[in-house]
C-alpha cells in the first residue's frame, strides 16, 4: 500500500475515534464514522488533512464542522470533538481551556507526533486545576507529522529547512533541534508505512545526523510503546531501502528551469499543497491525481505533450457529448437538467429505430461523468494557458536551452550574454539561476573568468535598468551572488554531482542528445494550441531525463555497484546491523545480497518536483523498484534562492 493511502486510512481511523476499520478498509457505517463530531485543528493539522480529505469526505466521516484551534469558537456541548494538532505548550493550554469551559461533550486528543512527558504533565496539571479531567476521553500519539501530497510523494512541510541548519551564527543546540524535528517527521513516515527500513546515507553532514537520530528512534520504538506500528519478523528482502541525502550535494536540480507540466506549475505559478492559485479574484483549483485522470496522466509529461494531450482530450469529450445529444434528441444541456421534448417531461426522446431503451439509459447515465471530465479539462486549459503566458513573457524555453548547454559542457556564450543582458525577457531570478548553473558547470571550472564576466554583465544590466526600483534589484542581485558563492564553496569540497552518465541517469529515446528530436513534437503540439501558446512553445527542447544525483545514488545502491556510494555510504539497521558498508558490501558478500523492491528517497534541506519526476522516470525503467520521494520541504527555485541569499 502506498504511503498516502496509509495516511488517509490513519486519519479516517482517527475520525472514527480510533475505532478499527472493517475488512474492506472502510469505517463501519453503523459506528462512530456516522456519528457527528467537530474537528479542531492547528495549522499543522490543517496542512496534513487538507490534501487528503475534501469537505465531502470529511462529512462522510462524520465531521460536521472543522475549526482552527486558536480561532474564536462557540461551545457545542452536546457534540464530541476530535483534536488534531502538535503538542506545543500553546496548543496544550488552549485544549485545557476548552475542556475547562466544557466546549464539547468529550475531547479526543490526537497529537501529530509524540506527546513528550513534560508536555503531558502540563496538560494533566491544567486539567486537574480546572476539574475537567473527565472531559478528555482518549489521548493518542498519531505519528502523522508529514504531508502526503501524492501516493508516493511527501514533505515534512518545514519552511526554510536548508537555512535552519546552515545560517550564520546558528548554534549547536539550534542545529540539534532542527535535526530532531527532521528525524521525528521521518519517523512518522516510517511508522505509517509500518516497516523498519535499511538506512543508507553519506557520512558527515546533516543527512548522517538525521539518519543516526532516526535510527535511534527506531531502536527505541522496536522495544517501546510504538512497537505496534511496525511489522515484526520482517526480513531484509521485504524491508524498504531508505536513502537520506542532503540538498548541498546537488544544487543544480532545484535551480534548473524545467519544462514538464507539474514542475512548471511549481516553478512559475502559485502551486502549493496540490492547489493552484491563478491570481487574485480567480478560483483556486485542486489538482489531485486520485480524482483527475488528465492530471494523473500528464503531470510528469513534457509540457508540449501536455498541450497536445489537452487538445486530444477536449476533442474526444466534444465528440462524446455530441453523440449523447444526438441519441437524446439534442435535449441534454451541460447542467444535466431535464427539458421537455415531444411531450416527454423527462427530457428524453424516444429511442431511435433499431435502438434499445437500455442503450439510451446507459448513454444518459454516462452524462454526469462526461460533464465532470469536461469541467476538469476546462480547468487544465486555463492552467496551461496561464503557464504558457508566463513561459512566453519570460522566454523560459530559451533559458532552459542555455542551461542544458552549459550543464552538458556545450555552453553557447553568445546566448548566455544575451539572456543575462538588459534586453532579455527573463526576470532577475531567471538570470541569477542561469548564472548559478553556469558557475557550477565544468565549462566555468575550465574558464573561471567567464563566470565573472557574466556576473559583471548582469550587474551592469541592472544598473542600466529603466523604471522599477534599482535599489531593490541590486539587493536581489547581491543576495543572488552571495548564494552562488555559497554553492561554489560547498561544491569545491565535493566531487561534481554531474558526472558521466550511468544507468541511473541515462537519457532515453529522443532525449539522448538533450535538445534533438523535438522539432516534430513541438510542431504537432503547437499546431493544436492557440496562437500565443504556439509562439512560446516553438523553441522548447526537453530530454526525457537528466543525470540527477538522486537517481544515480539510488541506482548504485540498488545495483550494489562497486566503487560507488554503495561502498562509501553508511549502513544503518535498527534491528541490529549498524555499521559502515565495508563488511556488508565486501566482495564475498555482494552476491548474497537481496535487491530492494521498495525505495524511499528523502532530501534534507528541501526537495523539488523535478527531482521527484526524475526518480519516477527511473522507476518506470526499473519497474521492479517502487520509489517514494520525500523532503523537508517542497521547494521552488526562487524560494531556494531566497534561503541561500540569507546565508
């Protein structure tokens, strides 16, 4: 079962007041799921539940009202309340206040992560002082401190996670607190999956600290009160591989402009927590792969292919709608409301000669699904048009091409100068990203002066900028330069992340040369798009997959490749085999090792959807491995640059 599905089941169990589920995994309709209750959330609890259950699904689980813990609330004394929040002192104090004021008939307390002893004692003291202990029915540690965005994508939702342990002046105590937060969040993920993983991570740095802390938590859980979360007697072959990596090992992936559908939305539009905001005064749209077939199919597709697919899907929907209207005498409207035709108050014309009533009824019954599909396609059309407008306005396909050339060792110096210059359509952030990627490329390493020249060219273009607020642009530029220096300094202590391609990062199909073989694809896509969409798409080129650091590491670890990360990474097993990999991967033992079928990749310091996409592409080429991707926070490039600029 996928991670998100398990989290949904855990939340539904909580809403049933922690009664067990039926054999089908659904709540017993005669039980608490059908009894009304109030759901009380803090911000963290809201962010966890929001992508999992919509209002209708909450209602099916008996939730009549959901309210924020620290909002002004009216008492509802004859209804039980389910609390889902973090166990902070402020939350504990407010819960005790609710109990003292008898806001609800009973309080079922569900803490997102472990309720520490000190906090539990605080709750007990306040309940005793107000003589309201009897109001609290149950207290649970749910271990759900993560946000399941998709079936195999999660985030700990910890903003500024890279900055938290890298900023200047940070103390050891602050770093340790941050590491503890990451480790406990990752423990929630593992507890929800219910299997103790084999942990691999590089030695040194934040990833090892998180891995060691997590391993300690797992060791305690196996012998403690949380042991019920984990399956007993699991063999290594049935346990997942957890690879904990650090963002500092790959700065390229989150900064590189991307041209796949979902990643573009995250990069250039306001796309957060599976919701997209197209601007003030416009509706907010939910994009859920479980309920949206088009999104499920195309989210990871190259953007021009998504454009082509929306045209095909819209035309197919139009033809199906026409077929239904023809069979029903043209009486069916988009609203689905019946109209009177030839005296038939049901709005259904007599079946055509040779046709059957059952066939006609089946046709009419298919109308609601068709209208729903049509509505979703209309939403995607609006989203694609909004994204294409930004792509065109900022000339982002050209930035992508320039970055691809620089990273592949074939930089176009003239194009770089043009894109950095004042006449470029790109935003300052686009230019800083291009400069950063070039500065970290092998071409810049072989010609150090070239990066400095581009930096000075960008500085000059800002000073000559007409209009706007030059001081703000200069401040943004200086922060960008500081971020580039930080990345280059970190990179100087590491081996390059963009190495010769192995199987983990090999390109496939027409993408093997990066930009070749896509002219015909774009011609087909743009021929079906509107004129202004076509203009922006003409220059797009997109390889099927890049040589991403995370893909290469996963491949080397799963294939037990000698001389790779398989030999250098730490090997941690909470069931008793904690050691460096030297003995595990010794030549005499390698043949006896069992390949992993389930792999989880966790990025400390922030992840990105482009990285998730690359791992899913890799998984499709290796269907024997299912990969779940997680991170401390889901970044976009500008957010990451902002963090780096504060270091």
